[in-house]
C-alpha cells in the first residue's frame, strides 16, 4: 500500500488505470491506525482490480481541501480521475469489500 501526496496525487490516483481506494488518514487518528492491516490485506487480495493508497491529511492539505475531507478516516474511490464513492469511518474488511463491490 503506497502513500500519496499533494504532489503526486494527480499521477498516482487520478491518472491510474485501476480504480483507486484512497484512505484520507492522520497519525493522531486511532481508527485510521486500526484500518492499516485491513487496507494492507485488501491491497494484497484485490491488487489486480484495485489500487489502495493512503494520504496523510496533515501533510497534504491541498488534496484534503479539494475533496472536502473533514473526518478521518475517509475512504474515497476514484475511477477515471473522478471520485465515484466516499465512506467515512473505520469498518471491517468484509464490510469494506461489500461497499466496494459496485465500484471495482
């Protein structure tokens, strides 16, 4: 699972061939840390259908503000350079997969 920044968001996320799940995260956010292993497992299992990345909101305010992210963790799925789904809050891998089924 890669980290993205304001500088490479356009290339890594908006220009990606696959749908991209972006976790807007912060080091001070316990639910965000809780999602780490879930996202790593998801990236390993669905890597051929979905790219999974993290963006630290404190270090990357431009992208965070562009997508009006206010709560952490926020998950957004981008496809073809556009956000197609957004979800807020930690969840189990099974639930996350269910919610992603219609966009990957």
